[in-house]
């Protein structure tokens, strides 16, 4: 664990109860909180992209 990555780091400040809930969720799925949050962001971005007009979609990959 903890090898080199080409991924960017993002810091967010959240209420303690959210953190606790995310930790419980991640543990129940045998994943890290970081992985879980990354997947939630990915899902939200996909949803946002699908709601935008084709001319406004930016390919970030």
C-alpha cells in the first residue's frame, strides 16, 4: 500500500458525523475512505456530464 500514483490529492473538510459514516461504509465494503470518496465523486461527475449539453462536456481523460 502507499505506492507511487499519478492521481491528484484533494482535501475536504466535512462534519465528524459524515466522516464516521464514510468510515463505517468503507469498512463494510472492505475499502478505504479515499477509494469510496473517489467513487462517489466519479459517480457525481458522470451524472453531471450526462445532464450537460454535448457542447459543454469536457473530456478530462
